[in-house]
C-alpha cells in the first residue's frame, strides 16, 4: 500500500476530500454536504470515487476516515 495525501475543501454547506492517485491524473474524491443547524452541523458523505485502476486499495476508506477525523 502507498501513502496518499488528502486535501480538503470546506465551503461551509458542502465540500470535498481529494487525493492524488499514483498512475493516473484522475483524483479520488469524497464529496459531502452539511446537515443541521450551525451549532450541531454534521457532514454527510454524498459520493466517493476512485479511478478504476486504483480500486480495491482502500483509498475511498481513507477519504472517509479523513472526513470523520475532521
């Protein structure tokens, strides 16, 4: 398994976690939207994508772990 660097974007109501994937120029991605009032806002994952040639390596799980950690 290789190390991946995850970057996050947060636009308050929505955002994404993205990672470069070795061997492709296509990024792996998890998108999310916020739910709840400002004091109890949570992030709800909408979608994950991993390029086909990199699937089965746990990349999407790492994106989910990054969102949960935040």
